């Protein structure tokens, strides 16, 4: 018999010409990147928050506080690996991920497979356990004005009981 839980994560970062654009662990050539204490990867941050929510373990800021200078510039994939180790240490396993990246520019469809591969490798998933979608806001709001990028992720975890 299995026990299941779900969690939702949302993250938004401002675009800046002084930052690199990293999404799903993929470095994307673009004039602006995402500001953040880490690499600003909103996809991975929303995924981490979804996992933490499903585990009832708070949020990303509690585990990786922006006040901790040792975390400055940390790879979000490295953060995801740490959180997955926390889940596995309590016998939970991520069983499905569905994520949406919301960005006006750049167009991200050519990067989705590489993002999926990075996450699949980190979470030890099969290809059919992870979906990443990309959409725009049709030029509405701060995302449509290319001032930021957001991501929303839902995760299902399971363990044998």
C-alpha cells in the first residue's frame, strides 16, 4: 500500500541585464537573466517549494535563506539535489512533476528537453514522470513587459506504508 501527498510551488524573479538566465539548470543565451541570491532558476525554485510543501517542511527560504552568504550564487540544481535527499531520507520519493514556466521572452520550447533531462537525473525519475510546459501572458503584466519570469509546479510524492 502506498501513501501519497501533493505540493504546489510558485516562484517569480525579476529580469536584469546584470544576471545570467538559468532555467531548469540550463544556461540560456538572453540579454537579461533572473536576479536572485542563487542562480535565480524559477523552475527549480518552484519545484523545490512544491517538494517541501508535500513534505510539510516549509519553503525554500527556510532551507536556503538569502541571508546566508555561503549560498550566494549556488546552483539551484544543487539545492534540488539536497531537498531530494531530505525526501529520500524519510522514504518519500517524487513520483510525478508537472511544471509551467511563464515567460514572454525568450521562447523556451527548444530548451525543455535539456531542462527535463537535468531534473530527471537529479530526482532519479523516468521521462514519463515529469512534464514541463511553457507559456506567455500575451504581453500582459510584468511578465508580458519582460520584467520577470515565473514558474508554477505541482509535485506528487509517494512512499510505501
